[in-house]
C-alpha cells in the first residue's frame, strides 16, 4: 500500500470512529469528574452516592405513575436525560472539607462551555449554592449544583437535554434533593 493511501485509510477510519462515538461523547462534556472528592468518603458520617445513567433512569422512570401529573412530567424528563450523578457528604464536625475540594469541582464548570446561573453566599447561615448550566445553542445540555454549609457538601450533576420547568418537577425524586426552585404562580403546589 502506498504511504498516502495508508494515511488516507487511517484518516477515514479515524473519521468513522469519531462519527460513531460522537453521540456518546456529546454528553461527556456535561458530566463532572468526582474523583477529587473521593477522599471525603473516609471523613464523612454519611455519604450519598447516586449514579444513574440513561438506561438506569429509564428503568427508574418505569416505576413512576402514568396517572399522577407530576410523575408523568418527571417520567418525561428522565426519559430524555443521559445521567444523574449525586455526591453528598455529611460530617460530624466543621472543617472536614476545604475550599480546594469545592474548587476541584467548580474548576470543571468554567466558561465558555458552562455559565453560572445562581450564586448564593450566606455568612450567618453559612449556606452556599452555585448552579451552573451547560448551554449548546438554545438547549441546556447539562446542569451542575454545588451546595455546601459547615458540615454538608452536595454536588449534583444532570447530563442531557433539560427543560427547566420539568426539572422543578424532578426535585425530591430519584436522589435529587428538593432545591426549592421557584415555580410560576399558576402551577399547583410548591417545593
């Protein structure tokens, strides 16, 4: 085989692999790497670790009611997601995690891919929340929430197309804590 034909075949093969893998890789930029928090597990009193990929989400969604309007909305949202990942730690003493631990997650959520939607800092209650969004065109492709106070740290990562209105219905289900996101007045119930 002539050298240019070999290079052309390698290039064609590489393009084929790229095309074949692109749907799977599309959501990868939205998924957070939690490895930097792994050392906190030994210090924590309680650890919540939720890992639901697309198949697991669809399986979990099958147990939701087809008649309850809220669960129908949750089922629809869950069906379109590629994954939900939650790491939450509760400690019995202050100072068990550092700003560097939080920054290890926050550093993955930088512009231009990610935008910070909400940043809440409280000195008295020491409750802190950051909400980040990964926007591709007009579509939200990922959401990340970092919430912490003196003895608790939670990182929530939702990967896949997200309808914010439907996300509010996901609060309190399948490992996603109730974040008390505001709902329009015309909707029934409040979280």
